[in-house]
C-alpha cells in the first residue's frame, strides 16, 4: 500500500508527462499502478483511501443491520453471532463484534436525538427537584433543590418527607429567598403534583394548583425522559448531593442532628450563589438582583391551608393536639403555629420572616403522656447545685470574708437547721482577730464537713488545729467517788457551843 505522499507524486508525474510509462519511470513504480490511481481519480474516488478487501461477513451485513434496526440498537453481539452462525457464517465472534459495533454506530448516527438549546427568559421559570439526603440517626432525609433558570440562583432545603405540605413550605421559603415569584414553576411528575395521566396528558393535583394560584404561579411538569426540560434542576441536585451528602469522595463527616444539616445547606446555598457561573460568567446573586425586577410580588402571608390546623403556643412553649401537649421551640411562645399529622408523626410549622419552616416534629402520643423535648427550651441554671451565699448586711459580709470555709459552714448549718447561727458567726469573726483568718476559716470548713454546729464546737476544732491540749476529764474510780459524804449529819441534834438553852 502506497502512502499518501507517494500516491500524490505518481499523480503529479502523470499530470506532467501524460503517459503511464513515463510517469512510472519518474516515480519508480509499474505503469499499471499509475493507471490504477489515475483511473480511480477519474471516477471521482479518493486515490489515497485504502481499498477494502472483501470479507467473509460481508454477505451477512444486511442481516446484522436488520437485527439492529428491529431491536432499536439494543441487541448484543453474542446474540447476533448465534443467528448468523445458524445461517452458515463460519467466522469468529470477534469478527461479528466488530461488524455489530460498526452497524450500531451507523444506526445511532441516524437516530440521535438533537435538542435545541433552551434560552430562558428572566422572571419566567423556576424549577425544583428532589435529591436523596444523608441519613441522620438512621432516618432518611431529602434535599429540596430549586433553581431559578435565568439567574442560576439555587436554594437547597433539607426535609424529612416529600408530602404536599412540605412542598408548600419549601416553595414559600424559596420564593421569599429569591424575592418574588416567576411565571412558571417546573417540576417532575410525582403524585403530589400529577395525580394521573390520561392519554399521556398529566392531570394536576388540585391542591398544588391552589398553591400555585396563591403565589401567581403556573405549575408545569417535565416531559418524561426529556433532559432539555429538567437539566438545570437535575444539575442542582447533582451538585448538592456531591457536596452535602457524606461520601468517601468529599470526606464529609456524618451529621450529628438535623440542625447541623440545615446549617450546612444554608452555607452551601450562600457559597454556590456567590461563585461565578461557568455559563453566564456572572455570580448568581448579581444576576438575581437584575431578575428580581421581572418577578411577581409575593403575598404577605404564606399558603397555610395545607399546613394543618392552627394552634396557639402557650407560655410554657407547648401546644395541645388531641388532648396531648407537645413542645415547640420556646421562641414561639405566644405565637400561632400549624400542626398536622403525617403518619405517626406530628409536624409543627411556623411562619418566619423567610417563609414557612418546620418548627418541630414529634412521635404521636396519647393523653396523659406529653411529648416534651429538652432542645426546645433554653438551658436552666442549677440553683440547687450552685448555692453561693451573698451578703446582705455588714455582719454577713464580715463572716463571708473569712473565706470558702465560712461559706461552706453557712450553707451546711442552714441545711441542718442549726440554732443561734448569727451569734456563732459573730463569734467566728472575733476569733479570727485572735487566731488569724486562715485558721478560723479552716476550722469552719472542718465543722461544715463534720456537721458540728453546736456551742463551742468551733472553739474545740480551733484548739485542736493550733495544737492546744484540753484538760484531762475526771473519771470515777475505786479511790475516788463523786458521791458526797455523810459527815455533815454527825452534828445533827447537838446544840452549838455557848448555847445554854
């Protein structure tokens, strides 16, 4: 096989001489070779293209193309080889695989779907979709992923279910974050949005229509298997899952609780919206400021019809549902919230500045068994565990100034109900002037530990600490008795001397 350069030299030699033999002499080839290339060029062919030799499988190519056409390009090479082998093909399966690959490439080239690029208009489209979130304490979560088509502004909200009230809450929060409502909202054909299909026409859920009317939105659904209509929202889901769901690739640790996941979603939303978008070469927050002029004004109140029944939060941060008290965050005391049951769970929704948010979630309880969560209340001071005496008079201040032992003595003596505490405190102050503050404070601490609060207990302990020895107590013995004698009775009835009467 000649190279392209050699073939071009042969043709140039012929064009120069006009003779096969002369051109053969100039190019150093046979004149039959010159004739073949010249005739091939004259028929409009490409002289430099390699001529394909006949192959054993050529007779079976029409059958291979037929099988690929009938299967829509999905039949495997092994199945094709079985069929053509039964027809008499004696080649190897390797030859069949090459022929099938070439035939499939030709089929796909003629059946490739071509999509016209979607050029969104400002203020016209918002899309939302769902992504699988991380498991928290063994419970599954989802990620609400919304995408404003023109400005590429994204909103990610974690949720615990995909019910219609949750959709209403997330949609309200999303619209309030972007500062208005576009004309259309595009999403997938889930049961909460599309209740049925008739003749391939989606039948809308009446409740989602009411939600759309509340915000001035027209709810549209994607065409099945159409990447053009939902590519933006799917890209948002993919990016959110890549960065927020703990995997071996992003090395993100597991979330301790749902609040930590909410904080991560807020941080991710702020981060992604402040990066320059690859397609628009603008930051989404900057484009959003321009698109907000094309958005519709939002209603003052969110759509609450799907959030449940209204409940008033008591001063103890609880609500009553079916005669059972459930706690809510203490910041909601005195406000109105909405409560609904989803399966065996009570979902409490509150309305904040940025829209409707899920405030609490409880397992369904029974009357007489209130469901109270500690995280709904601020931390309380343990006043019993941290009793610190505080002076309210000069005498009390002088006593407490002795040190921590004096404070301990006061607490323990008060707990034991000791008598005449104030005189004993004054006595301790006087003893401190004689023996030193440190020694008296040490004695008071010892008395508090031993529980000795009687009269002279402090002096006894103080004498023991400074090394004094107490007098030996008198003990009864055989040689000495405390019983008084009878000598006074010996003169009973005897007149005194000098008394003559």
